[in-house]
C-alpha cells in the first residue's frame, strides 16, 4: 500500500506542469530499462486485480484496530524471558 502511494506521488510529481518536458521525452528517458524494471510489478499486480474482482475482496482500514495482546502475541526471546 505504501509503495503504491509513494510511486503514485512520484509519478504525479514528475508529470506535474512545473516540469516542461513533453510525454515523448519522458518515455524516451524511461526507455527499455525502465520498462524492464516495471514489468515484475505489473506481472504481480495483474493477477491480484483479477482475484480481487473475482472474489469481491474489499479491504478498508476503517475497522482495523490493534489490541494490546497483539504486541505480545509473538514468541520471541524477550517475551519468553518476560513471562517465565
């Protein structure tokens, strides 16, 4: 989620009107190496979208809450020492 937001902000910044480069110049600058770097992200994202639309998964953060038990639920050496 955070990567998507950061990437979206970066793309919005680069395509903002403050930069006077046209679209052809930007596509030429990205080139083949940029396309190859974006390919794995697209290959992962497309099946995710298909499953999401097929099963109607809708996730929101409206009902997420962290309980106090969540912070001590893992079994780490610290927690073992704390509870023994």
